[in-house]
C-alpha cells in the first residue's frame, strides 16, 4: 500500500518533496487536481466533491492506506465531513489526515500570541485557524489576509511579480506587529525564505511541519504504518496534464518527474 498526498496543484509537490526528505523509504503517490486548481475561490460543494473524487481515486486505484490532504482549502472545507461520514462507510480501515491540526499544534508549541495568516479566500473565510487556535488559547490573536493572487503567480511562473504582491498582503499584518506568520496554503511553501528575509519574521511553513507530524503519527499508529510499502517508490498523478505543469512540478520536486494523467470522475 502507499501514502497518498493530495492537493489542488503544485503545493502538494512541495509537501511531497518534504515528506520524501523526511521519510525517504515510504511508497508515495501524489495526486494534483490540476483540472480544478485553484480551489481557494470555489464553493464549499465544489471543493468537497473534487476532494472526495480525488481521495476515492487514491484509495481505490492507488491502494493508499493513509492520505495527506495537503490542501488547506480542502482541509478547511471537506475534511471533517469526509473523515466523519464518508470514510467510516467506505474505507473504515484507511485514514485521511489534514494539515490544519498539525499546523495549529505547531503554532501553539511555538507560544506566540499575535499571529498573522496568509491564506486562500476559502481558508480565511472559514476562520478555521482562528477558531481552532482560540479553542486552545483564547489569548491568541490572529490577523488574516486573503491572498488570491499568490496561487496563480506560483502556478504560472510569475515569481518576478511576487515581491510587490507580498508587500501588499503583508503590510496590514506587519502594521499589527505580528510575531509570526502562518503560511496556510501548501503553495506558499516556496515563499517561506522570501518572507523570512524580506520581513524578518518567524514563518510557519507546512513543509517543515507536516513531515514531522506525519512521522509522529506513523510512530503512534503501527497498524497503519506497517501496511505502507517501504521501497521508496514515487508516483505523480494529475487530473489535467500540460508540459508547463510537468516542468514546474519537476522544478519544485527538485528532479525530473514523470506525471501521469488520471481519468477523472467529475461530479459537482
Ligand atoms: N493548495 C491550496 C491550499 O493549500 C491552495 C491552492 C488553491 O487555491 O487551490 O489551500
């Protein structure tokens, strides 16, 4: 069996890279829903159905034991319902793990109380980070900024414009004197060093959080861990394939990768 990594697009490639660096032996399959990226501006129903279709594909066609739902937007909208209602009915022995809870745990451990967050429209408006953080520590303030231009710039090789766009989004957060910023979108992983240097601030980036928390989960759940193959094989799948995407994905994974197009059961 395999570990699945699901995302709407390139961010999942960055998370896959980080998981491979941390747990190189695990057999892993990445699925990017490139047909529908970006998820961040879509309706809850669309995000739920796209996510469910991808997850179902990874369970049935790729024999995944655990799937990391790397997409924050999907984790904020679809994850709970899938975990609580759909999974027990269809795949009771398998697991779907999101990225919000590990990021919350990490943020709490770091101990800051005045935080900023950059996220997609859906993630910001869901207030999931705000609610979950304040449940644990009501003294935490979190200033959120919806950053719709970042994913298209990252997906379409627009890094030359990124500083100007980042300055625009970061200014209201810096004006609030934040101590750290949560990059609550897998895609923003590739911006972490830029944000650290440009604003001289602590950055919580999910490529540094998810692999460590995954290892911890696997250590605590040998019943799942032992089912996952350890040959170090990688598979990369997308729901729409272009030469540009292959190039970008290879760049973010750090070596040439072969992407395969999967036939997608499109239901919204
Ligand atoms: N990767 C998604 C996330 O983490 C953002 C990209 C999108 O909008 O699809 O939220």
